[in-house]
């Protein structure tokens, strides 16, 4: 660094405007200049100034070196100072508060797995509407009960997907490197803190609401979600294809449909627990859809699952075979929905159900035929398309009467 500092200044040089004859040898080795008094008068002061400047600069360099060692004990390149360019000795400029907020929000957005958040919220709204019998049922009490159910369920949803990420960090580094824990944006400690907080908040809200259907929905989801992911003896059920599918089936197909319907029917309206035709249809249809989601979610993740010994159906049967099994199951579900709609006694319900499910079945088949099964990007895109069909179905379910 000294060379950087000193080298940036022009070295002082002395050129004497007089010839050699002004000097003569005197008393052996001593050089005596005849015009020394003139030289001293002309050059002594500038020379002393240059020497003083050099001494000051050397002191400044030593000071910088000592400060650099203190500020940067690990030699991090972020803190290396280029003194010649006049940069300060502090770290790189910090990002704006708004940028930091955006980054934090983006990381949490990815951590919460937004497609599951949307699916959970939409499904609760949809099945809650099945309990509505007349316009007067849309009361403040209904909307308060609906909001309580949605918030408690979303808190539990984040607990479940977050726990799965904590347990799958090494697998996600291969399959989903963009997730905060896999990418290193979140530490394991941060992940555990988020998951624990959201799980406790979910139970707290379910308890103070006082709805037993809601509380049991949260509790069963917690048990199955924990058993599915956590890596302890006798658990981590995601390793076993059939058991993993049953966990997702139980939550998405049964718990969501029946428990949240009962929350509105019994707790909000105070009516007897009666399963209507619409609720039975929603449970049956979503049974197909839940199995498809359980199977299809592993198709893009085959590489990481093979490496870490997750015996999914995709690993055992192959991507193409599982892909077309999923398509067949969904088309069967749409065929059943067409039959249910065609036999409805309500004219507007009949037409809405038949036309809606015909359109969705056609879109599914058309998209499936054009999907490149050798491309992970294409398969992942199709998986998200299935979630969109999942959302669309919950828009149709309240119309089934």
C-alpha cells in the first residue's frame, strides 16, 4: 500500500544550474561547493518540504494499515481500501431500506410457497359458500367466521411448507435451489423460528375462536404435515409413496372440505351437521385432485429424489408413466363432474357445471399433449397449470347444487 500511496506523487528531483567548475576537491574526499551558500538559499527550503511531506505520508500509510487490520481481520475483499482512489475505510454502501424490505418480502414469499397459500384460501372460501342457503346468510358473522378460518389455516399452511423445507434443504439444493433455505438466504435457525411462530399462532387463534371443527382441522393438518416431513424415526412419511399420497389426500380432500364446511355450518350458523350433495361432490372431486397433486409434484423433482433415496412413484415408475396417470385421473374426475351437473335439478347449476368442466377437461388434454416431458421447465410449468385448474375447480364447486 505504501507503494500505491508514494508512487502516486512525483518524486522531487534536484537539478543544479551550475557547472562542475563551481566545485573543487578539498581535503581529500570532501566535496566543497564554491556556490554552496547560493544552493542552500535556492533549494534547501523545497527539499525540507519534500522530506516533511514524505514523512507525513509514511505516517498516514502506517495509520491506514493499522485501521485496515482492525476493520478487516478476515481479509474480506469488501473492506479492502483503495487509498489512491480516495475511497473510505468503511464497507460497501448499504442498500436502501425499501430495497431491503423488498428482498425480505420476496424471500418470505418464496418460503411460504404461494401456490399452496392461494389454494388453501380459495378452498376455504369455496366450501364455506356451500353452507350459504340464502342471501341473508351473508352476515357480518359469516365473514368474521370465514376470516378466522382463513387466517388460522394459512398460518398452519406456512408451518407445514416451512417444516418441509427445513427437512429437505439438501434435496432442495438440487430440486429447488431458489428456495430461501436452499439458497442460503435463510439460516436453519431463521427457518425454525418462522415455522415455530406460525404453528403456535395458528393453534392460538384456533383455540380462542372456540370452533371445534376449526381446531381439529388445524390439529390433524399439523400432525400429518409434521409426520410427512420431519426426519425422525418412524416418521418422514414422504419417503413412502403411498403414505405420502395419503397425507396430502387426507388434508386437501377430506379435512379442508368437511371441517371448514362444518366450521361455518355449525359454529357460525349453529345448524346441524348435515353433508349436502355439494359437499359430497366437492370431497369426491378433490380426492382425485389431491392424488394428482401428490403424484405430480414429484415429477419435476426426480433427480434430487433419486439422489437422496425418496421412493416416490416417479422414481419407481418413471416420469412419463406417472404424468399420464395424473392426466387420466383428472379427466375421470371431470367426467364425473359432467354427470353430476347433467343430473342437477337446478337449470343454472346444470349449465354452469357442464360447460365449466367441459372447458377445463379440454384445456387439460390440450396442454398435456403439447408438453415436452424431457424438459424440467415444461414439466414444472405444467405442474403450476394443474394448480390453476385446482383454483378454477373451487370457483365451480359453489355452483354445484
